[in-house]
């Protein structure tokens, strides 16, 4: 099956600073994430799979650095013949709370493969242990200044890759209602906590039901192995429930490599997606494996 990988990362630790990767050097993930991950590494993971296009999602470059630096670097990679023209789409970083948001977005748009922004929004009022992301000290979707900045994204007809915890889905639903012209791409299957807690699972399920009612959202089925190695119980059910809610026209698969490589190999992951969708028609699988990614990211 042809594949468009709609969520992967590259990083060069000699060229740029990634604070979260520096932290990984002192954690149990040390051997997996504290090295460069470049085109050759990605190609090695791809192996013999027919990965024809890719979407690079911002990799949390130091927020004190101009975020356009990452987009410029990625465009230079895409323009190099050794990369097979990937990444075909670039989702950059910007902080919508900043006064210079319009200038930042205009500078991102100078690069041909730029498609939109991901500003990670994961924040929990109830569980401080979930507040692990840099510069996310509150639920930004409730902040008027942040929303004013977000409106510039709307004006420029850019995508927004949405990454939140399930407890924030009600606020995300309101954001989608307020900005009906923005195409939202929900990251990592809505970030279910995958902890076996029935109440947390219910929160995720109810939130996904609410989000699925909006026409301006699609979901990336990804990121389920960075926190779990379970393939056939909760993870399988999460994928099936997501597909039932969003359908094959608003869902697609992605690898989240190299982060998910902590728990699963690249070929094993895509074979798993193939196995999970064995009952689907070929035309439906084509949408899940590559056509939807091409459509939503305009590649």
C-alpha cells in the first residue's frame, strides 16, 4: 500500500537546540532520542515501504529561537534531491500570544512547502503531572489574546495541527465553532491517556464525539505507541472508535517517528495499521494511508 506519512520529525542537534531532547539525554529514553534524526535515518526506518510523501510537524525547537529557522531548514531539505522532495508539507511553530504573530506567519509563508502551524496546547487543570510542555502554563484556548493571534491564522487560510489533552476537547470544540474556516487536524488520536482508567477513557470518548460533530476537523491516528506498547486491547479499540466517529473521509494514519520508535518499529507500525483495517475496502484504505493526507495538507 502506498503511504503518505502525515506526521514525522527531523532534528539536527548540532545545528539547533531542542530543550526536550536535552532532557531526554538524562532519561530512560536516552539511547532512542538523544541523537540526530535526519533524512538518512528516516529513509533507513522506511526501508522497503512505499512512502511517497511526508508531512513534517514542528519538533519543538527552542522557543527562544525564531521559529522560521526550522521551516527554512526543512525547505532546504525538501529542495535537495536526496530527500525525495520530502517534507512535502511543513507545519511550523508560532506562539499566537505574541504580538509579532502576523510577521512570523508571513515569514513562514515565504517557503513553498509551509502549510500551517502547530502550537502544542496540552494543559490540565486537574492533573499537574500532565503539564510537561514548554510555555504551556494555562489553557491557552481560553485566552483572549491568544485567540486574537489565532484569528490571523484564519485570515491567512492556514492549517492548524491541534494537540490537546482529552479534558480540553470542549474548549477545542468552541474554538472550531468560532473559527469555522480554519481546517483543524487533531494530532495523535486526541492524546488518550492510555492508562487503563475508565473515567479518563470516557473523557476521551465524549470529547472525540463532540469534536467529530464539526466539519472543519480531521484526525491523525498516530502517537499511540509513544506512551504504550499495547497493540491489541486498548490501542486497537481507540483506533476503531476513532474511525467509527470520524469515518474514513476525515481520518488518516501517521507514524510520529522517531518518537514512537521507542515502542514500535516503522514497518511494524504500518503493518499494524494494515492489519487493523483488513476489513476495509481498498478505496477506504487508500484514503487512510495516503489520499486524505494529500488532500488535507494540499500535497
